[in-house]
C-alpha cells in the first residue's frame, strides 16, 4: 500500500495538495482520476511513499484517506513544466494544480494525449538565459524566421508562445516559407478533434515548430532549443481570472527548467525587460530604439501659420485632409492629445514655464465656459486654479504666452 500526494487539476480556489491511498506507486507527473467531493477529477501525482513508513502520521490524522482506483496513468505535462509550476506556486501562493490546468484544454486533460512515462528526475532550476528582441513586426518576423531555421538545422524544436490565437495565425504566416509539415498550430479556434490531432502530431515529430497560444503551450517535448515569447508586453499575459498570475513568469521558469534560452519579443519591450537589459541580466538579439513608421507621417509646425487656437483648433493641412476624406467617404480618426486652450504657459520675457504653486506641475489655460466666466490657469495634477491675470513668478512680467 502507498500514499500518493497529488495536485488537483482544478481552476480557481483548489487545494494545494491531497493525499490518497493507492495499491500502485504512481510516478511523479502521472495524471490519474481521483474522487473529490463526490465527483471524479484529474489529479497529478507530486510524489508517492510507502504507507508503512508513514504509520505514525496516519495514526495522528483525524480523517480517513480515500483510495485511488488502479488505472493506467498518462503524462500530459513535461516534468520541467511541473517543476516550473511548483516554483511559481511557491512564490505566488497559487495551487500548482491550478497553474498546470491553465496549460491545457479540459478535453486534452481528460483524454490524456500522452501515454508514455517521462523521466522523474527533477530538472536543475538555474538562472534563466533571457534575450530580447525589440523591433517592428516585420523585423521581428524576419528575426524569428532566421532563429527557427537555425534550430531546425540543429535538429531542435522551438516553442513560440503568443498571447492570443490571432497572433498564432500572424506568426504562422511569417513562417510560411518553412515546410508546413514541420509547423504545428495550437489555439482555441480549433475544434476539439483537430486540436487533439495537432497535439499528438506535435509529440510525434522529430523536430518541429510549435506555435501555440499561452493556454496550449504544454506540449511535452524534450528537444526544445528555445522558448520564444511573442508580443511579450501584451496585457493578455496577466490573467484577470483565477489563478491570478503573470504567465510570463511561468514561461520563464519553464525555460529555466528546460535549460533553454527564452526570448522576449515585442515592438516596445516593457520597463521590467529594459531594466534587465540595463542590469546585464538580459542579452539583446535585436534592438531598435527608433522604430520606422509603416504609414506616411507628416509634422505640421503651427507657428508658421500664426493661427490662434480660438480661431481654428487644427492646422490648415489637417482641415484639407479631413475634407478630402469626407468627400471620398473614407473613415478618419482624429486624436487630440491636449486638454485646455494650450498645453502650457510660458513667460514671453524669461521663457520660464508657469507652474502650480502646490505641486509644481505645468499649468494650462481653460475657459471661459458654462462654469467659468473668465479664462483661468488650471493644474491637471492637483486641480488648483489661478487667475489668468497673474504675473510671471520670476520676472515678474505680464507677457505670458500659451
């Protein structure tokens, strides 16, 4: 007789670990069905021990243990993913089973796509090898295409994780020149039958490119050469439902357990990744600090027109473009990044900006309107108002310009 300690594969508020009696010492990582609250649920074995060695602990327990029926286990998770989930669970107080359940659809967990036992050796969790790609979508796709071909030439696979299923299709189009028999797509837009077929195909290939949305990135392969996190600054990686975790932390721990580099790629990386670049804990593969716009761009200097904002809030070229677009029945989007009659007030003599006396934020000019009979200086930070007849605090001069 054995004691089997398991992680229930349940979302939300689930128990961290449960213990059952079993006649079989199921190995670590095995998924079996167990009874929980009058229903059968999938559980993953954390470890098993002999019941003889735990007699004293069993006698002190005030409740009885339920048995697990003898059954054929399956192994849908790589042991590195199990170790990564345990590491993140310890840091975030989230049940490991709830983390593991994210990575796979319910039909895959229940049917058990993988039926071969993997190694139970705990992987070494060293410091992750982090790399960065910051460039436009076209340049990122070209860099990904090069990295993918290099890994396939080395007989290694690559796991490309995207935040949404729409990004999966974009990445697949970028890799269209690679033979399609080497590419496996996994996302929620596929039917259950197609998803299971692709899941099995991803495990049978000798070396392949797995492009998956984040919920389907648990393909238990042992030949990964890189984990590529596309659109890494996307807010979709931060879960808004339980378990409340940042999936980027899970993938970084997964890459560290696999002992492969993880690449963060986006048009503009977030501040945490820039901090890692500055500290030297992340290496840059491709960094574009100035992004080339893909659309025509023109900048209009309104000072050359000498037109007051009270007369026309937009420039003459902008008005002409709006009229042409409306005449051609085209859509138009106008973004105004300024509040008030002016974005700032400066002194015409000493060129010093007029600031708030409380928080020192730049003031803007507002009014007159329904509540203000005369224009006022207004602070957007603390809401302080000042009369527009105030002088410059430095000169003091009456020549204040918007």
